[in-house]
C-alpha cells in the first residue's frame, strides 16, 4: 500500500499557472493580438489613510474569474476576438516616482509597439502620466476621456495623484481641446480646480451635468471627430457606486450608479458616431 502523500510515479508535477486576468494566456502581445492586460501596482504612498492602490492589479485579477467571456447578444468570445494576453505587472517601487515612472513608460511603450491596446490596471491616479507619455509617442494627436470624480489637474506642484493631467496638458502630450474630464464633483482641497482645468484647455463635464437630461444636450454640443486616437481612463472609486453597497452618505453622495455607467458610455459613442457620419456627408470647406 502506497504511503499517503508520497509520489509513486515519475510523472511531471501538477502545478496551477500564475493567475492572469480571466485566465487568459500570459506573455507579451504577438501577431494578431489586439489588446493586452498590464498591471501597474504603484501608489505614491503619501496619503495618511488612502494607501494600498498598489494592490489593485492582483485584486482585479482575482475577481476577474467571476466574469464571463461571451457577449450574449452576439455570442462573441471577446477574449478570443482580441487575442487577449496578460503581460503581468510593471516592476515598480511604490512611492519612488522617478524610477517607477520610467519603468511604466518603458513597459507601455513595449506593449503597444506592434499595435496592441494596453488595458492597464492601477495603481493610483499618478500612473496616468507615464502611460500617456508612451501612448502619445505612438499616437500623435491623442485625445483622452477621463472618467473620475477628480480632474487630477490641480493647480499645485509636484508629481502626484492630483497633478497627472496637469502635466499631460503642460507637456503637450495630447489634444486638450478634444479631451474630456467627465463626472467631476466636489469638494476639493484647494480653490480654483475647475477653472484651472478649463484654462489648460480641457472639456469639463461635472457630475450634475452628467444626469441624463442635461448630458444629452452636452454630448450633442460636444461630439468630436471619432477618427482621432483616444485613451480612456476610469477611476471607479469616485465615479461609480457599486450595486448592493451600503449607501454611506459621505462616500456615495453624487456618484453615478454602476448600472448607469455603460449607458452613458454608449450614449457618448452614439453621439460621436452621429457626428462622424455628419462630417462624412458634409463637403469639405
């Protein structure tokens, strides 16, 4: 009788692979890969209580196994259609801004070099700047749609969560008049935040303006040319309120319900598509 726990064969050991997002293959994007997951486990580590965003990529991967990969309306296997891979995490050192920014920029540049779209998981708001630096070199004239409760373009100094989009604009990395901050709400810890954001050239749509009736007017007025390359940045902590969560007034007041988020995304897409069709029909001046 074999002893419990003792191997009696020379078979290869059975090991579970390292966890990836939704179990997709691990590795860098190759031919036919249209999108790649990249973890950016960085936070500035300077806030007295809000630290730990560096743990975001591992937590997102863990929860991704509750998702499903087929779209029931089209029966499309989204993972297969994109040739999706998980590149792993950028090697960063939380709170070391200079070295981590260089590492993030280099990693994103390598991931998108052959045309794949980097789908990144932070990390705090500070990680936007090095990613946009890399994307802007490959996509001149880049536009950004930033969904967040905060502009991250505050009139203060330094490289931190509150200044990413200030530096993005001041470094000339994107087309700010064609870029949007959507869902912004207050209060703020310094005055003049909304005014400074608009001075930088951004379009600003606050959370009250995002409510359906008002937003329909805004999106008709602000629809842009969809032929431009665009980056999407979403910070859930301030923009969407999860379903089933206790409604703590200080945390949830003013947020968009998570069920409404996709509706607004589709509304923006429809408005932009209508604008693109209109421009196609109109003769050039």
